[in-house]
C-alpha cells in the first residue's frame, strides 16, 4: 500500500515536471519568435521611377552623384537618446543598399515611434558613433567643403534620409526600414548661348571657349535635412575660371557647365547681395586685330525673376534640387570681371532629378516622348496579325515582323 502510494506520488511529480517543461518550451518558443523577428533596412537614392510612362534624368554616375561608399544607420527614441548605431563601408553601390539591422524587432518597445536616420558618405573627420549619441548631437553637426562646387569623378555626395515610424508593432513578421536618401547639395546647370549673328553684328570674332566662375555658394552644411539652413552660412568663392571648349555662336551651339552648392536660404533677410551667382567670360577679338578682349557677364542664381509672381524660391537653394539656368548673350559685356553686365535668364527648378512624362502630351518634345513596353532582358515581338497571345503596347503606331533580340 505504501509502495503503491509512492508510485502515485512519483507519477504526480512526473506529470507536473512534464507540464512545466511543455509550458516553458511554449513560452520560449513564443518569445523567440517575437524577439527574433527579422529587422532590415534599405536605403534608396531618389533618382528614378521604373514606371514605363515616366522618363527620368538621373544623377550622373560619371561624377559620383549616385555613389554610396558608406552608410550609417542611427535610431533614436522619443527622448532623443540613440539606441542603435551601425555602419556599412566599402559599398560602391549606385542605387539601393539593403542590410540586416543588428537588433531584432523585440529589442524595440511595443508600438513606440522611433526617429531613424541614414547618413551616406559621411565626411572624413566626423565620427557619428562618438559624436552623435543624441538626436541633438546629430542635428548640430556641420561640415565645410571648400570645393563643393567642383565636378570630380571621385566626388562623393553627403546624403541623408529621415524616417519616423513604429518598429515593433507586436507582430511576428519581419520589418523593413525603407529610407530614401537625398543629397545635401543642390546641382546647378548653366546653359549659355548667343545668336548666330552675334559676331557679325558686333564686328568681332569669338574665341572658342566659355570661361566661368561661381560665387557666393554655400560651402557649409548640416548633416541632416531637417535643420533649417543658417542665413549666415559660410560663402565660397571659386578662385579659378575653368574653360568649356568649342563654344560657337548660334542658339543651338551653346555650351553648359555644372556646379554644386550646399543648401542656402536668404529669403528671410531679402539680402540678394549674398545670393549665388555665376560670372562668365566670352573673350573675343575685334575683326582685323589680334588683341584678346574680355567679355564678362553676371548670371544671378537667386530666381528673382520667376514667372507669375512666384516668390517662394527667391534667394534659396534646396538640398537635392536641380536648378537649370539658361542665358542668351545678346550684347557686349564688360572687360572687367569686377563689373560684369547682368544677363536676363530663364530658370527651371525640379527635384534632382525626376521629370514626369505625359505620354502623347502634345508638341513638347519631352512631354510627347515615345515609349514601348517590353521585357528588360528580352524583346520578343510577334507579328500581331497572326498572333493571338499577349499584345505589346506603344505610344505610336508601329509595324513589326517576328523579331527576337
């Protein structure tokens, strides 16, 4: 009887022990699935749209406008304290980069909103790991680039992306932190031309070069785009006049040059003396002589002549914006660079760089762009007269025979 009671007691203990193991196993399984939910981040350069009816003018790879060598991820909580930092180097990517975050979803407070920053191509000499332990630290960091205006195939553009979102929503599914990067600089393209009769009407012979200088550009920037540019940003002066060769008279034979500036904003002060401008020189000789004469003009980049009374962009350059200025030289300029003759100009402003295309949009050669939707790697167009499979579409009427490329 005693032995039978002990057996029953032992069975009870075993049953409790087994139940504890099962319960513990279930608890651990649940915690593990929540804590180990994958967390990844992806950074994308704002450049293009894969929509077939949209044409894009991308940043130029040849000048490093799209290249990401390094990206750093920083996550801050509601108090502004940094709770995550990680760095990925030697990337050499020109489009999108995806990586795993070194913490899982379970490490973040349920349903809390976090402020997330991605900094690409952080300048040498700035250590975000030690210098940006709080959000205020990050926002206070600045950088000066004396030659921001220059084009260089080895140039790397400081970029940033900002996101505010809930990371841990309580689900066990993976979470993607998707951040769009924007360059800290603005890109400025200046188009210069003159009428075909410019030389004959002024009795001169142009040299075949366009010389230019760039002045009052902002050479200082914050690392993040959520800080309003200071009205006292350090201004830069280009101390050389590079040459653009093969300049000829004729409205369709002009030349362009491209420069860069960090964001600046003088709109609140109304001080146009500090706004960005370019000086160009179209040197010439008078017919029958060999003496070189300078021919200086000033091209303001303060957008004070925007159409229809638009004033929101006056004296302002924005991060990651593309500014195109067209100037037609129709008079003789100054022989002194200090007293250039100001030119009338035409301005176009857009995000760097996306152009929306209206398919069959009238006579505009850009808006009436022609398109054909095909597979990216293989084009297989069958004669539609005898083909009952999927059809291909195009903006214009086309006649085709069986073709495979």
